[in-house]
C-alpha cells in the first residue's frame, strides 16, 4: 500500500477551474469538489484497504509512505494508528515526505527524529521465508540539504544490507516512498522522483547485488519501468488519486523464481 495520506482530500477540495488547470500543468489530475475539512474521506478508503487485506491474509503489509497529510496533525496520526490496529497481519512502515518533512518536502534533523518517535526506524531490513526486504527513507534521498549525514548513512546501510543479502541468496526487494523514476530511468529530476545522481547510485547498487524490485508510491498513480535487472514499481494510492488509476493497493508474491504483482482497486461499492 501507499499514500493513504489522511487529510489529503481536504487539501485538494475547494479547487476552482483555474486551480485544476494549474495542477494539470504540473501533471496532477484533481477534481472540483466542495471544500471540506478533516480526514473522513481518506480514512474511509484506508479502512476499506485494511478490510480487503484482512480477507487476503498476507504474510505482512508494507505501507509505502505518506500515512498522513500533515505531520504536525496528531489527530491524523492517531486515526492511522486506530485503523491499522484492525489489520490482522504485521505492518511495516515506510517514511513518506508528508510523514517526515514538516513542509512536506525537505526533512530536518528534528522532523526525522519525530518520525522515528512515531513510527520507528525509517530504514531497516528484515528476512522472511528466504527473502530479504529492505526499507529505505527516500525523503532524505530526494532532499538531503538539511540532513546530508542521513543520506550518507543510508547509502552505507543499503550497500551493507544488499551485500549481505547477495551473500545469503534468495530474492531481494527494496521499499521506498519516492520512485527512483516514474517512467524512464533517465528522466529529469522533479518533485516525483529521486534525483538522477543518487538514482544512478542506488540502481547500480541494486543491480550489482541482484535486488530485483524497488516498490514505491508518492506519485499517486501506477508507473515505473525497468533498468538493467531492476524493476521499479510505482503503486497507486490507497487515498486520493492524481492520475487515471483508482484508489487501490498492490498484491505481491515473492518466491524463489522471482517477484510477481498486480494492482487491485479498492472495493468502494460495499
């Protein structure tokens, strides 16, 4: 899952036709809707996603960032926790820009510390049924100006974990929030992707150590592509879509022969 982002719908509500046109120029599809406050719209979709996950009985769920829209809104965080408590499988959190950057973009030492106090580590690895799963904080990859040491520490962590996983054998999957790229491995830097200089470093590391897949969100639609041996899979949002893909999540199967996955739209008719 990615981008349940409680509070996002309210942020995009109340738009004028001129606002919609402005967002379209920035490759974001938004709809005209009456102005609302709160997070009931987003929470309802997250509840639906959790209910659907419980019917699938996955080994675990990864929520790929942007759990909240405003990291300073305690009510949004508490509602995420309340809904997540009904999940019958373990949850693994991934840091999103709306979770770990006070301005929704640039993380600081204080904002990173606040995220860790709420959700736990922002980069970590675990093993499950012979596979290695690595979680990274792409927020500091995308905007490390205020936290340069975090980028260097994470890069060393990623290289170490990939090398150890390569030595052990078995599938290697990495989870982040920002796409390494949304459509093309050499696309120019923008708000939606990891800057090319760091993107290339990460892609080369993953390819060198046999990591097959990088799962991410942030773009609020499906996307991605392949670079050498690495598939970048951008997953649409549980919450507010900004493209043609509906709200949903991705079902992933990891086995000795590789990684398969498909996108599932939320069942909003029930």
